[in-house]
């Protein structure tokens, strides 16, 4: 039996920003666009889900420590900034600062994500 879960746009954004992508798939519009600034632009639900799966595979190979510093919601937008540590064998592989801007429609479907990522270490 399949149960559809309802989350608020803020919750969906928080899940996405912390790599808990499985909770977000049902909220991706079929034409969703994910702009990973300076890297690539993904268009369409399948392309975004494929990138999420690749990212999840990496996350499974390391220990992650996500810290959300600010979560701001205004109308159909959610903005999150925070940091992430990626650790393997007790060694820090990288430390990043990131910001994500999420745009939802009136049915709480995710239309666009702009992701900014700066490697600190």
C-alpha cells in the first residue's frame, strides 16, 4: 500500500538541503529546474532525481555533518544556508558553506532550486 506524505515547503527544503532526498521526490514538479551555480543546470524531475541519487551514493561513502544556520520562508520561497562537513576515516575531506533558494508553486510543488556552494576546506 502506498501512502503519500504531506510536508510543508519548509520541510521539503530542509530535507533537500540535508541530503534526505527520498522525502522530496513526490514534491518535484515534472519540469523542476536545479541550478547548481557554476557547475550545471538540471531540468526535469528525472534529471534532478538522478543527480540526487548520485549525491546520495557519495553521502553513503562518507560521514556527513550538516548544520542549517538559517531557514527563511516567505510566501512560495524558502531560503536555507548552512555548512557541511564530509569525513572519511576520521579525516575531514571537505568543508563547505552553502545556500539554497527554493521556489514552490501554489500546490507546494518544487519548481526551481538555486544552489550555491563554496568549498572552505
